[in-house]
C-alpha cells in the first residue's frame, strides 16, 4: 500500500511540474508587468478589461490572465497571457475593471484601474450627456456604438456626470476607482455577474477524484 501511495505522490509532483515548466505553453506569451501588456496591444481608442484569472500546477503554479480589448471603432478581441504570481496579486483586486487604456491624443496611455470603458465616457465621438431629472446628467452612447456597454459588461450601470468627474479625478491622481457604489472589481456586484468564470471556480465543490485525475491528465498531456 505504501508503494502505491509513493507512486501516487510522485505522479502528482510530476504532473504539477510538467505543466508549470512547459517551455512554450502552446504559444501563449509571457509578460511580467503592465508595460509588457501595453506592448502586446496596438491601436487607440482602446479599453483593456481584466475578465478572468486562472492558475495551473500543483508545485510551481502558472498564472494566466484573460483580457477583453474593446476598441472604439470596431468589435472587441480577447487575449490570454501567462504571467507571474506578483503581477496576478497586483491586478487581482481589479478583476472586471479597465487596467489599461490608450487615448487617441498622442497615444497617451493610462494604467490606473477604473470602471471598464471609462475612456469612452465624455468622449463626444461616442455619445453625449443627457438630462435625467433636475441637476443630473447621464452618459448615453450614440446608436451606432450601442454595443459597447454590452462588450464592457455594464449591465444596469449608467454613468452620471458626477461619476465621470470622479473617474477623471482618480485617473489624474493615479488612484484606483471602483465606481460610486463599488460596482466593479473583485468585490463588485456588476463584475461578479458580468465576468463569472473566476467566481464559479471559487465555489466549494465535492471532489470527484476520477474526474479530477482525468482532467489533470488532459490538461497536461493533451493539446
């Protein structure tokens, strides 16, 4: 019996290391920081939203990020990259938020975590301010750009002029802003409903060891 336990432990160690130390990860690029992320993405006006975080490996973990790149004048793209534990811990609180954006003006770049799509709010190329009751204005996209809020996962979120001023102030001071009611980020209600994959994996579940080892083998040895 002890021999089988030993073999089992060695197998788990081997599988964990084989996945974590894979030399090419099937062509997925590795980055260490936000500047490297910016170098992978071209064009402007763009909002880059962190939509998922995942890790594999038992002994030495490999971390993955999934991003949605929303372009102002075309559809969105998705990007999966490998990265470090440090960069993952840095961005983890800002899941569902825009962690990088590039403006048309001089290709200005910003890495301050803000509500997704904040770059489009207040830009008269994409929409305008409309009155909603006394002393309140809200942002509405032009009809031709009505799909952008869907890409961003805004759900019921409608930014006001007051919200826009807060976003602008936080970006200038380089301080993260989760929304007036903390709608965004790993604890945000809108983030949790719009980008649920990360949160589904965190739910407690009973372990089916047969399925566990089957999926483990598939992840490590089958492309």
